[in-house]
C-alpha cells in the first residue's frame, strides 16, 4: 500500500516530462535540473508551430533526432514568444528552432537547399552554407535558470 502514492507521483512526473518533449530516459537525471527559457524574436507570422530542440549530442545537432541527451518541445507559433525547458541537467547544449509554418514536421526547402521556413540557433550562431556547428551554438547550463534570446531568421 505504501508504494501506491510513490508510484503515482513518479507517473505524474513522467507524464509531465513527456508532455514537454523530454525523453523519458532522462527522468532520473532531471530530478535536480534547472530551467532554460528561450525568448523567440522576429517571428514573421503566427502560422504553424515552433519546434525547439536542445541537445548535448553534437552528432545530433541541429535536428536532435533520436537524441537521448536532449529535450524537445513544440508550441503553436502564436505562443512561441517564450519557450521553456524544465529540469535540465547541467552541461553544454546547443539549441535549434524551426518555425514550421505549415506544421508538416520538417524544414521545407526551395530547390532542396534554401530554407523556406524560419530557423534560429542559440548564441545567434552564424549560418554559412548550412547549419552552424555545435560548438558555434554551444551554451553552458549550470544550476541556475538560464535565459537565451534566439532570433528567427528567414531566407525567403
């Protein structure tokens, strides 16, 4: 009987983390993490969603696909002025944003190369013929809250 309340709390914590887009495998590591707040500027409209990923895995940046060392969230573009990642474990991360205006789950391109939708990176990392390197966008997350402003950029 004593395990039921504890199991219920653990389930609620897991549901909360999954709803924010954090992989469930990080539940134990996140118990004492911090909050990372991203202020998004320069959105050209409120169509679609803003997809955000933050990862420690340089090989998975900027897409963060299959990253067990990352956090993901998706919010309606109209609510994207401020994004939050909670219970983030300390470490070196890079953040990528995509303004997925048609909400099709991918970065649309013109002629297979030039981005049709908005994008942004932590530290306003430069873009030269492709996304920035992890090191150019890297930020340090410590034990205190972190605020990062990311400017959305559009090529077309």
